[in-house]
């Protein structure tokens, strides 16, 4: 029996624990999980000597000494080169997309510009949490395929479109005009670790989750807190 292929899964988010568990179950893989920025160090990676370092959801810059030494694979939720940049899920939904591609790309110096290993279709229906969990199932398959087949990544081709990272204030519902937009804003921010869509009125802040779209209205849960203003 051949020695297992060593890979690293780098993400701090607990929702990716299931991804790690699924990959550990594969006896042909040896998996190291990196949960903190401080643990992504060149000497630790050299000691483990992985074939690939996968970044399912990583919010920090990957040091050049690492992505120059190792095959670092980033997952990005757009059909690259369309949608390079921040907040891909939210930027897709506000633009009216109901489907996208999950792209696995090699990390290079320029943001989201690396060559592409694989793309897979991804539905954008449901809450942000639903979409993330759907993407995780795809990532598990893609990581195994890349690890075992070791495809050569292909340079991106097409018109480059860049997304701007959205801020907390971009979740303000008060400026919207259509009921469908209200629904989309609530669901696209409805995930653990994300600030909810909101309205501030007087001394109070109203935060919305668990939205359902009906023919004439949106029904959602609301959390009311005192406004910081």
C-alpha cells in the first residue's frame, strides 16, 4: 500500500470541521488542520511536507514564502475571472445570480488571479449557511480529486470582473425598495459569523434572520437591541 498523501486544511471556521472529518476518513490522505493565522508557518509546513495546502475559507494574506514553496489551493465562490475580490456570495446574490461556480485555484501574488484546477456548479438558493454547507460538500470531492489526480491548473481566461468587499453597513435594509431585495439581503447574511441584515430606528437596532419570501411579504425572525448610535 502506498503512503498516504499529506495535505493541509487551513481555516479557522468551525463549519469546516465536517470537511476535515470527511477527509481524515480517507485512509489514503494524511490531514493536518491549521486553525490560526499564527500556525501557518513555513517551518511547520516544511516539517509536515504536504503535497497541497488547501484554503477553504481564509481571511488573511497567504505569505509569499508559503505559496511559492507549496501548492496552495484557494476556493472561491465565483466563475473566475468573474468576481475576483471580497464577499463573493453576497456580491453574487445582490447582482441577481441564482447559480455560480466553486473555483479551486492556485494561490499566486495577485488576488484570486491564479490558474484554475477545477470548477463545480453551486446553487445560491437558501441562506448563506445553506450555501456554505453545500460548498463544503463540493470541496471534499474537489480536494480528493486534486490530491489524487494532481491536475495541472489552467490559466484563467475571459473578462476580469472585480468585487468589492462589503461592509457591515451594506446590510442596511432601509434603502431597499423591493420585497425580493429584502429577502435576499436577509438570507445572504444569514450564517454563523456574519453580521445580520438590519434596520436602525430611533434608539433600537432590528436584526433579521430566517427569512421566508411569500407573494406579498417577507416573514423573518427579528432580534431587537439598543442602537450604539
